[in-house]
């Protein structure tokens, strides 16, 4: 550090005096530095002096502050001492005043207690007199006063006099209770009409009951209700009236009783809700008696009588709910059974009851059933009792006969509807559904309306299962109406076994069945949703129409397959005509052949009708299956021909192109071109195979193997040999060509047709097509269809994949309609 300071000083000197000439300024510089040093020393001296003076002053100030604090502490102790002396003086002054104040307070309390005791003694004595004279109005007011006075002496319960008075008061209340119950026992005996003051006396007695404990009022009302219902119990437990068909008279009895005694029962305070509590007891008693009647029936009850009793019960419950503040549940029911009067013959037929029941409920369809559940918990008087279902729920276990009647009626109506079905749509109809389907769901809606007006519990669920069976039966009817293949000895002898022949009317009917099954599939799902909304919560998870919808899906699938089979059968004659043409001896190429014109005629007749009647989804499915059939079939049909000359091959090539044009024009012919692109690709590919085959036949003998491998790389030796046969080559001449072909590594597998096609949009076929044919309605001759549906169940997204399943099933069969597609 010292070295650095010396170096810095040397540098500074060298900077100030760089030359010898500059050394002349040393002296002035030294004088300047000495002057600066003296100035700094003077400033340091002044600062030291100031600091010395400040420390002395600070010590003086601290001593003064300490002295002031000591003086303040002395003054505080002096004030505290004087305060204690003042407090002692005040306590001595007020000691006598406190004694006087406590004495005054005790005297005042004693005087008040004695005064109230006097009042209590007097009030108890007066109450005793009033109780003995049955002066209920005055006694009621006196009871309130005595109760209040007794509350003041609650702290003096151990004092003998107070205990004596309380026991006496308790005894008087018991006497009053006894008198009141005794007087009310005459209510309803007829005495109230003879003695005008009796009702007033009973009205005053109600004031006494209100002043007594709440349990007294409960006992009185219960006693009154039991006495009122004693005669009811005796009357309707007798052999004559203890019957189901007398149920209405029970409700007439209580309503008459309420109406007759309305004025008399006004003696009860409205807050007691006496009529309301009486009706609760009546309902409970009635339920017990009706359950006993129903359980003791030796045979199934008459449906008409049962429904009449239930309907009257529901109406009565609704009246009670409205009368006592429960509100209406909007059951929207009418008197749907016949009215039975006393002495009338109750043997009306079930049919008459049912007709009137349906007629009166028809106008009320679409009611707000949801509001019923929302209003079940409405607040009611008293304990909040809900009258809905209090009696009617006892009918629930016995309504199986009603469900059986509904099922019988539904099935009878179904048979009638099918018999009357014309299998044509109504003129001017905007839809292509059959009239019977709309009637089926109309009948179901009416049945559902009737049942929901009676119950929304187990019976409604049982009826829903009836609806399932009913709709499955309708699906079976639609299924059996589809055209069937020929069976029997004649069909087998003519080669028509399993083939389905369809007329123009049959094709229309099939389209109507497809549309109808689609409508039923959709509407059955909506029916399940509607039932779920109105049925009780514990049954909601069991409401499911999937099995029914599967039945209608099976009908749709089978109907479309039948439609394709019908078209295929129409082509049988044309395919046979194609093989009968003398292709080996044709002299020239002309216009398209007659069989092509016939194919065109078949399609131009059927396709426009099918396109107008089928929805785009199902028409596309139909096209997919038709293309899957006709393309490979035409290709294989070429191999069924005899020898084909060069001219014949040229003519057949011309026919092939014409057939492809006809097939490509089908979507336009049906006026449904939305899904035509995938269909056109498939037709072009399949028909191109036929064109390639004919070009191979047209090729020279020496290059036929090269042409076959180039145009049909997936060909087989067996197929190639058949081509040589078609060219008219003898077997001896074929051997060298076959050897040449074998050297090219051709496949040695058996002939097969590749039906894999471009994937179509998932919207090209609805999931409704995935169902199997309905159980019990499939003949043994239709086994291939069941196998196809089973194979194709996982591939329902496209029509082509389902057809693959169908064809795979058909390959395994030795006979059947589709077998000819896969054999040469």
C-alpha cells in the first residue's frame, strides 16, 4: 500500500512538473498547500469545540428530565392515596342506604307474591265453581288466567300451599275434561236439534279444550271420529254391503255425513280440522275393509266392477284432496265405467264397460301427467296428509285381470287391423306407412291413457310389457306378409326352390313394410320415453323397448333382402338367355342383345317405384346389395356360356358396356343420387372385370396368357383353362399354353369372387338394419338369412359388409338362391 502511495505521489509530481523549466512553480505551489492545511486545521478545531459543548448540554437535559419524572411519580402516588380515602368514605355513607334498598325490594316481592297467591286461590275456587256448573266459556278464560298465575309460582313448587293449589287445579282440569267428553258424547244422537243451547255449550266447551293440554284436543277429536265411524263400520261390514260393487255407497255415506252435519260441526274451531281428520280415519278404515274384501275373493273379480270401484275411489280421493287443500292432481279422468245405482243390475258386460271407458277418456289425451308427481307433496292441513292413493293403492295387486283384459283387447284389435289392412297407403298420404301401424299406436295410446288414469305403479309396468308383446306380434304380422320363396316338390323340380318371385305390387308392399317398420321402430322408442315420464320412479329403469325395436329392425333387414332377391329372380331368365345366345357362330356385331334390353326393362319398371317409396338410407342399402349381386353374377355368367368366337366376344363386350351403363343409371332412375358415388365405383370395378375377361378371350392364342395375367392378375389356372375352352381350343392344344401360364407363378387356389368394395359413409345404412329376423317366424329354408345376419351383426355400418356376411353364409350351402353366384 505504501509503495502504491509513493508511486502515486511521484506520478503526481511528475505530472505537475514534467520539465525542469516547470520547477519554478514549486514555491507558489507549496505556499498554496500550506494555506490549505491551515484552513483545514481551523475547521477541525471548530468542530471539536462544538462537539464538546453538545455533550455537556445533553447531560444537563437528561438530569432535568429524570427530576421531572420523579416529581410526577410522587404526585400520582399522592392522588391514589386520596382516591382510596374517598372510596372508603363513600362506602361508609352508602352502607345504610343499601340495606334499606334490599329491604324495599324484598317487601315489594313479598307483597306481589301474596297478592298473586290471593288471586290464584280465588281463581282456582272460581274455576271449580265454573267447572261444576259447566260454565265453559267463563272457565276457558279462567283457565288461561290460572295457567299464567301458576307460571309465576314455578319457582315455589316445593312450598306446601303452592303444591296443594297445583294439585287442586289439576283435579279441576280433569273434571272439565270429563264434563266436556260427556257432553260431546251426545253430539250426533239427535239431542242437538231438541236443545238449542246444546250446540252453544259444546262450542264453549271447545274453548275449554283449547285452554287444556293439546293431548286433550287430540283425544277428543279421535273419540269423536271413532264414534262417527262406528255406525259406518257396522253397516259396511255386513254381508249385504261388504262387497266390491258397493264401494261407491261408502263414499256416498261419508259425503252425506259431511254435508248433513256441516252446520253442526261448525262448533269445532277451524284450526282443529275435524272434517279433515275424520276423513283420514274414514280412508284408513275403508282401505282395511276393501283389502279384506279383495283378499277374500274366491275367484278373480269382475273387471267391470273392479274398475268401477277403483274409479269411484280415485274420484273420491281427488275430491278430498281438493276439499282439504291438497289440490287436484289433474288426473283428467271422467266417469269411465257405468254408473251403478242402488238396486240396479250390475251384470253389464265387460265389453260395454270397456267401450264407455275408452270413449270418455279419449278426449283427455295429452294431459300433464308430470304435474301429478309435482303436486303429490303439497302441504295439507294438520300433519300434511296426502289423500291420493290412500285407498286406491289397495287395488294394485288385484289389477292383473284388468291387464289381461287390455291384452286380450289389443290382440283382438290387431287381428282385425291386419285382416282389414289393404297393404296400400291411403290416397293423398304424405307418408308411405300402412294404416294399421298408425292404428296400432293409437290403440296403445288409448290403453296407456286409461291405465295411467288408474295407476302409475306395477299395473302400468305390467301393461307396458303387454305393449311390448303387442308390438312384437305386429312385427310378426309384417314379417309374414313378405313374399316367400317357393317350396315343395314342384318348386324343387322346376329349380325354383328358395327363389322369391315378386310382382310390382309385391315390391310396393315391401317398400310400405320397410317404411312402416321404420315408423314403428321410432315410435316405440318414443312410447318408452312417454311411459318413463309418467310411471313411478322405481320402474323407470325397467322401461325399455330395445327388444321391440330389434324386431322391427329384423323386419326392415328381411324386407330389403327380399326385395333384392325378387329382383335377382327376375334376372334369372335373362341370365339364362345370355347363355343360350350362339356366341360361337355370330357373324357380325350389332346392337345390344335382347337380354340386355330385358334387363333394362326390368330395372326401368322397378327402380323408379322403389326410389319413390324407399327413404335414401334404405334405397342406398338396396343399391349396395343389388350391385353386390349383379356384378359378380354377370362375370360368372360369362363362364356358363359355350364357345365364344371373336365376333361373339366383341358383341358380348358391347353388351357388357351397355349393362354397366344401365346399372350406373339406376340412382338417377330412382331419383336418389345422394350416395351414388360409392355405388358407381363398385359397379365400374365389377363390370370392368367382365370387360377384362372378354378382352382376354379376344386376345390371340399366343399372347392369351400374357393378356390374362395383365388384365386379371388374381386369376386362377382353373379359370384360365375355362377361358381357353371358351376360345374353342382343344385340350391337346391347351396344354402348352397352360404350362406357359403355370411358369408365370399363377395362383393354385380355387375360384373365388372378391366382393370387397369401397367403404361407404356410416350414414349409408341405419343401425335399424342390424336386427335378426324375428324368432319364431323364420322357416328352415331361410337358415342362410339367419346365418348372414349373425355374421353381419358386427358390420351393420355399411350395406356392403352385411352382404358379405350373407354371401359367406351362402357359400357354405350346397343349394339355395345365392349358390349359383359362387359356382361356375
